[in-house]
C-alpha cells in the first residue's frame, strides 16, 4: 500500500499533542524568520558596501515620528545661495608665476617719413598712441627635467707648511647614492600618492634619456623609509601625548610572495584631533601596520598611552581598559550603524529604526552647536541638553526590547 503523504492525516488526534506540535512549529517558523531577516540584512550590507554610497546622512522630518527626542532640535536657517552660485571661476590660480608676452600689431606697411621711420598708421600715416590692451591668460605646463649637480671641492695647500685644506663633502640622503633628495621625494610621492608603480616610473624616465632600473628605485624607497623613522617616532609621540585619541583599524591587501595571491593585513590608525573642543594643538594621524588583527598589536602601540581612547567594540582594546590607565569612550557612530542598516533595508520612515535615528539625530544636533567650544562649555551644554535626550532614548530602547525578539536584529541594535 502506498504511504499516505497528506500532512493533515499525519497530525495527532490528541488535542494536547496537537497543541504541543503547533507550538514547536511556531517556534521553528519564528527562528527561520529571524534567520531570513538576518541574511537579508547581511546581503544588504554587502551590496551597499560594494556598490552603494558611504554616507549615512539621515534627514527625516520631525513630523514623521513621535517628537520625544526632537523637540530640542535647533532650528536651522536655510542657506541663501550666492548671487553667482552657478558660475565657476576658471582663471588660473594667483600663486602661479606669470610670463608676459606682448604681441604688437604689424605696422610694416605703414607710411614712412623722410628719414625712413614708420609713422604707425597703415591707413593714413598718422602717429599711433596707446588706448589700452586686451589681456588673456591660459595655463601652460613646464615638463619636469633632470639635472646633474656637480659638487667641486678645491684643495688648497699651504706654500710654507704644505698643510692641505678642503671643505667637507655635503651629506646625502643615501650614502654614496646617486639620487638627490628631490628625486627621492618624487619617486616616493609618485609611488604612494599617485599610485605610479616603479616600473612605470622607470619607463617615463627612460623617455627623458635617463635609465633607472626599478630594482634600484626599490632600494631607494626602502632607504627613504629608514630616513623617515625619526619623523614617524616624533609623530607617534605627539599623537599619544594627547589626552584623548581616536583609534580604529582597516583591512589592507598585501602581497604574499611565493603564494601567487594576496593576504589581508591591518592598518591601525590613531588620530589626535581635539579642534572640536577648542584645542589648538595640531591634529595628527599615526599609522601602524600588522600582518593580522590580534589584540597584542594595539596593546603594544598604546602601552605608554595615558588618557581617553575612543574606539569601536573590538575586543582587542579591552586589555588596555583593564589595566586602568586608559579610559574607554564608546563611539556613537558605531552604536548608530545597526539602526542605519535596518533603516536602509526597509526605508520605513515611521518604523523603529527611523525613530532611533531621530533620537540620535537630536544628540548630533547638540554636538554640532557646541563644536569648537571650550570643554567646560561643552560639558554644561551636554548635561543640560543631551542628558534629557539620553534619558528619553534609554526609556524608548527599554520599550523596544519588550516589543521585539531579543534574537532579532532590532533587539541586537537596542541592546
């Protein structure tokens, strides 16, 4: 007899067993729904990271959601466009040197006087006088060129005691190296700022009649790096001398010699910039590289740092906080990003994600108003204006956690 495949016939006849099976099925459906939502969000993040814009600007009008976190938003006056907003000044920059060329009219066919001198006017022979000039400018390029610096150090001998005098040889960036400092700087800037590989630079120089092997330039780059070590050390000391440092890391593809592929390294970036709080110290950025993302690297970089570290939730920072000499400052941008991802996925201007973004928008508006003020003014303004917004936001988040599953993306964002 063929087996009955009707799903209805496979349900138990007992009511209690049927309820229990329905509860299990409902739980499984909810689990699968959460998994689908999570996969959709991951796909949306991947697509936006690869093809979308990086901006996370949120300009939802206050009238679209409940006004709990928006009543203290400052009223911003719209900017009035300039009279000539559509026109663009295309004149050459003023700082460039000017080379003036004067083109005079041809008076070779003019009348001549008795002495054979031209009287000027080709029509009647009258004298010409200046009544002004038309001036126009165009931009020209003077190609870079090589030159050889020949250093001559005469030797002088005393006619009495035969002592010899000669000036010391000037120092070079690379001992006994062929390249001068300007050429080394040009090679490095072309490679790292203009992304021109050394073999491409070698071909360009060959067109000028100067043959420089790419391997030679690779040696120059390596030695230039050594020359920069004292400067990089001074830059690191300046950054870590600040009372507050921003830190983050980013993946970078590096060559894997012998493997025929690339591997993923890490660039750790440490930023000193307290201009928004009225600090006059020069801002600076200090980069460090590591082959992986182990927490030992930032812990080594910041072992002598004492102050506030503003970073994301990466676990590698925790050891610094545990030692007690580094104070953690969480980042609102990272707390905001899960809500932005949810809003981008659904684009619901009345949903929970949009409401959360409006709460955070109120905090950002306070910061925009006090940016550049002294620390004490910023503290007072934050306590008076941002404090109430944070209290309302916390109550709202607690309410969200009672409405959604703790395993959902909304629950994770709220926690």
